[in-house]
C-alpha cells in the first residue's frame, strides 16, 4: 500500500474526522446520536491518552516511523480506540453498520504499517473502543436527564483540570469538554439543516483550525475546540429554528 494512501486511511481513526460525523448527525436531526457519539469520542480521546501516560509503554523505534506522532507512548492506540468505538457504536444501532469493522481493521493495519504501533497497542485500543461503545449505547438508552447547573458545575472544573494537567494537547481536551457541556445546557433538539448551512459550519470550523495552525496560540485552540462542538450542536440549529419560525409567522401574516 502506498505511503500517501496509508496516511489518508489512518485519519479514519482521527478524533476530528468523527467529530465532523457527529456534526452531520446533528444537522440531520439526530441530536441524541450526535451527543452520544461526541461524548464517546471525548472519552476515547481522554482515556486512551491518560492510559498511555500512566503505562508508559513505548512505541516501536523511531527509525521505523513513516509518519509523525505527538507522544512517545503507544499503548493503547488512540486511533484503534476511536475506530473500533465508532464501528461498534453504529453497529449496535444498525446491523448494516457492521461494514465499518473493515474500516477499523484497516486503521489498525495502517498504524502498524506506518511503524508507530505494535500489535498489542492495537488490540488494547480495539478492546477499549468496543467497551466504551457498549457503555455509550447503554447510557443513551437510559436517556438520562441532568440539571444544566450540575453539568456546568462539573464541567468547568474538569475543563480547567484538563488544561492544567492533561499530558497531551491540553487545550484541545479542555475546549472540547467545555463545548460539550455548553451544547447540552443550551439544549438544541436538532433540526434538519440544508447543505448550505452545513457548509457554513464546516467553513467556520476550518477557519478556526487554520488560525490555530498559523498562530500556535493555545487560547485559539481552546476557542476552536469549543466552537467545534458548540456551533453545530447548539447555536446553528437554534438559528435555523428561528428562521423557520419567522417564515411561518410571515405566512400567517399574509
């Protein structure tokens, strides 16, 4: 397999790739699934990274790496965790999604082929992702309701703690956590959006990413991470809903 192809395919285990999928679910009116997917991705991201830095199991020798990675530890594989979480979560909801398992296996293969993981890293990541998917699916079925004040009281300290103590990309973890809580508090129920509105959301997210990549300022990454979740999961549907209300009132007035 060509190196360029492997680098592209391995992104199917990337946190941001599936966060965009959560945006699309929300925009198509599947608010509950979007929030479960987003929360599960956040758990996969944080838990796999914390385990890496607790266990401190090394990656293969750096001489064999065919791509860059952000930390020296390999177990469990974050990409495998996310890929198998996604495949399992969607398969539990619809058996047709079993086709996602070949995708997850491909992601795992690319991590070995790129020289950045051992086989046991991938097995550990796969098992972790599958476990998180079952827990997420169970929690979704419980349809738990929490007071927004409790969510805020828990999340702000968690976000600050992640920013101070998180071993890898603290501003990303902090911003995503805070954005997730704010989207829950605003309580968007999800409306089906047109392709034009979806494009606006994607362009906004891309703009924040570009700003971070060129500035390197962690505060920009906090804002962009928060906006990634907050804009599509809360503000955007509310804007769309208000536009529909205005159109309806205009028709009634006519």
